[in-house]
């Protein structure tokens, strides 16, 4: 765990600066989320395990980036029962602290299951949100009762804010990359259809059917077949033999 305290702000500032750079450098949303949970265990005093409850499209929830099987199992129990501090933090927009699962009465079924099946004793749940949306919850767990104090909450709050912004940015970056790829593939297919219409005297529908036929026969993606035709400037011998 990183040795930081509120009396040493320069160390905390350096740590969060490093976290921000690491999140920005992540190549995909999955990697971004793994950075978040790994850093949570390292930076938040008292944290033994961490995971993220992610809000998906249409409001469904899924558990991602657990740092251990313990965190994964807790998420599964919570989702199965439909109750727990992580779900409540998303819906109630509150940071929830559980000092001792064996004595907490807010989520009785969840608390009993976790206390009976796992070594976890205390929990800390932060809503992950930006000014426009809630993306999920950052879920922290400890094997020790009352492991999370005000210091833990302060560091976790800043980490959760960094995480929410980074996760939204990673998702938007992935969506932009996917859109760019889709547009490129669409252009390639359009160009290939034009080449076929000219070189093979086909109608637009016939040219598209030709691409689909070759794609199915060769078990190759439509965009790959189109790319071959565009690069060759026409139908190559292997495509003709397969059509």
C-alpha cells in the first residue's frame, strides 16, 4: 500500500497524478477498469479486494475488474439477491460504509451470505459518476472489521472521481474507434461494389450478392473480400474460382 496521509499532500498529489496518467494510457475500457481496481487496493487504506459494478445499457448491471475471486463472489451474491451497498450507492447516490457485516442490518440477506461464505468483514462503496451520468460503483472490501476510516473515504472519493471520468473517456474513445472502423469498412465495400459493377458488368445488387457469396464460400469477412477486390482493382483468380 502506498504510504500517504492527509498531512503529506505532496505524496498524495504525486500518486493521483500517476494514476491519472496510467488511466489515460490504458488502451481499452477493460484495461482502464483494471487500473482502477488495482490502484484501489494499493492506495485506499484498509482495502484488501476491489471490484466495479458497471451500469450497462438499459440499466442492467454487471461486475467487472475484480482483483480476486473474493470480490467476484461478492458481486455475484449482490446481483443474485438484488441488494447490497454497491447497488445502493448507485441508486441512492451515497457513499456507503459497512464496518461489520455480521452486525449490519441494512442489507440483511446480503450481509448474512457474505459473512457466512467469505472472509470479508467491512466494505466501502462509491458511486462512479460524472456530471452527465452514473457509470457504476467502485466496491472496496476488507477482511478486517471497521477497516475504512475517514482517510480511506477521502482517498476513495478522489480515486472514484478519477475513475468515473477515465471510464467514460475510455468508452467514448472505443466507440469512436469502432465508428471509424465501420465507416472505413463501409467505404471499402462501396468501392468494391463499384469495381465489380464496372469490371463484371453487374448491377449494384448483383455486385453486392457476389461479395456475399464469396464471403460465405471462403468463410471470410465481407470487408476482407472487399479489401482484396479494392487492392487488386478487380476480381482475383482465387475469388473467381470460389464464386
